[in-house]
C-alpha cells in the first residue's frame, strides 16, 4: 500500500530531518479493532508528525506485556486489567491514552440452556479467554459469589480459544465474545439472535477499560520520548476520528494491511461500525473515574482478587494534555 506523502513529510525530507521510529504492538491480529492506527499510517498522519511507525500484529501466542518487557515495542495496546496485573507483578506499565471509551466484552449464551440472568451461571460451563483477558471475568464471578473451580454451585471455566466453537459444539453454555467480533461469528454460523442471551459487561456494571495505550514508566522520564509519544497519540487519535467518520474506508485500509488474507470485507466493515461505537466520544484522554472503577472492579475479587492494592502511577495525562493542546 502506498503511503500518502504529505507536505510536512516532504518538508522534513528537504531539511534532512530523520523520521522518529515508533513500534506499536497490537493486542490481536490485524482487524478493525485497530483501524485508527492503520488509518493514521495510510493517511500520512504519522508522517505529518515526523514519525515512522511500525505496527506489529498480535496473535494467540503474543502477549503485549511480554513484548514490551523484552524491548520489542515502544508502545502496546492492552486492556487495563492485564496491564494493572502486570504492574503489580513488577512490570511498570503506564497508560498514556485511552482511545476506547466503552467496553465491548460480553458473555454470549445459548437460550436453550435456560440462562436468563447471571444467577443462572451456577453449575454451568463458561468459555473464558486467558492471556490477561480472564481478569474481568474472574472479578465478575467473584462479585457474584461464584467459585470458578468447577465445584458445586460455582462455574466450570473452559479455557476458550479465540473462536466460538465451544458454543457451536455446545461444550459451554456461554462463551466470551466481543460486540464487534465473536458475537457476529456466532450469528454467521447460523444461530439467530433470539436463540442467544447476551450479558454485556458494560450493562452489568463490571466493565473494565479496554484497548488503552501503554508504555514503560522509566521511558516517560525521557523528555524526548515524551514528545515522541505526544506526536504518536495525536496522530493516532486523528486516525481514530477519521475511521469513525469513514467506517467502510477504514475497514478497507485494514484489509489492505492484513497479510494473512483471513479477514473478509463484510466482517471488517461490520466490525468497524461496532468499534466506532466504543471509540465514540473519546479524544484519547483517560477518564480517571473509569480507570478508578476498573481498579475497584479488580479489587473486588474476594479471596483471590486480580490486584491486591490500588495502584499508584499506573496512568498519566502528561501525553494527552500536550497532544490535545496542539
């Protein structure tokens, strides 16, 4: 895909200035969940800021926290529960921006199981993603008073792969899905909406922040790195706002960057429309109240909470304050 050469980029070349390299690690594979970054790259928004951004796709065996810990990325996309859990274990991640204002996570259940409320989860098998994605679920079950060890009156946790097979094959009564992705895979498999019961974490009051931008705390002490991140966040949010306003075009840009050929136009366009609902209203600045609610949800874990103490220094507005001021 040819990049757009902007006036600012050409001017930088003319003066001999070199673009600053930034490596971004995605939380998952190339898809519309990350459209804002691909759009920023394709439309030249990063180049306008003098940045050369490399976007690394994720996958089932790629943990953003491990990548950044090993120096493989400057900035990563992760969910706050995963980032806070890693921080408590010694990996000093800091949230510098929050493009996603709402959660897209939910449990999708077969209506034939008789589940109509969360109280009906007892003695059922529920599919759960791991690799850091299990934390919101575990906190929710703890708040419901449901053990997750398969004991009577609790729930049996099925370690769910990144597909919807456990529901289709009736190995689980409910599975983890995102509003923009796996739910629609269930629908595309031939199950109708009236055959399903869904529980959105947002509606259940247990939503936690998703898809934030995180860097290592020690690097924020470097003014030059701070300025690079200001440029990165400013351009990325410009990409997100463009993607929201031009969902079909954004989806096509994502497809152009999909090296696997696994994505389809129909699915990516639908995904982009749903993702736009989650980024709507966000200018990139973290809603501290939402972050504190995430912390409270994670602390409410009974005898086995996701984190054991409220974190300090886990987020900062120093980057977005500057990015939004210019």
